[in-house]
């Protein structure tokens, strides 16, 4: 049995998948930047003089 997907629904699904993927990439990019910044400050931070 082949399911019919309306072109409008197909476009909505594709747009949702793209937005979801970009959201995940943005979230992890910011999370890793904060984590690496914290580690850099913890181990190689500049001394306050």
C-alpha cells in the first residue's frame, strides 16, 4: 500500500526537518563553545595582574 503525501504536507515536513537539524547544530555549537571556554579559563586562563 502506497501512502499519498500532499505536496503542501511534504514541504512542511521537509521544512520542519531542516529547521530541526539547524536547531540541533546551533544548540551544540553554543554548548561546546561555552564548555571549551570554561575549560580554557580553568586550565589556561590569564592571571589577573
